[in-house]
């Protein structure tokens, strides 16, 4: 009886390990499937894009008060607080980022566009 239990426990442990490995393999294959039609770029290109985005965001003028919507509330101490602050003029920020990224590359038109 004891041998039968140990055998079953060993089988269960082995199957659990197999399931764990299969789940890891499944996640890897799902990522491969997700990436299959994505264009490939090098780390150097990705770093260039990252630097261009960082530069555009760091040099964007976030001080324009007209670019925000504010919602205020009164807390329990009767203090007025800004509950939410939303950047409404996101188009200008996106445009600054895109322009700065495009400056880093020679952009060509695709055949299908």
C-alpha cells in the first residue's frame, strides 16, 4: 500500500513538472505567434527610437495650462485638491514624438501604401 502511494505521488510530481514545462513552451509559442508578422529591428534601431522619444518628451512644454483639464474636489479637511489632471492636447505631444523619431531615419514608402 505504501509503495503504491509513493508511486502515485512520484507520478503526480512528474506530471506536474511536465505540465509546468508544457505551459512554458505554450507561452513561448504564443509569443512567437504574436511576433510572426511584426517587422524586425535591431537593438541599435530600438535604442535610437527610444532616445528620440525620450528627447521629444523631455523637451515638450508641459507648462501650457490650456492643455489640461482639471477636476477639483474638497477633502475632509475642507482643502481643495486637484482630483484629476488630464492632458487634453495629446496630439501635439504625439506629433513632437513622431517628428523626432522620423528625423532619426530615412523613411521610404512601402510598395503597398
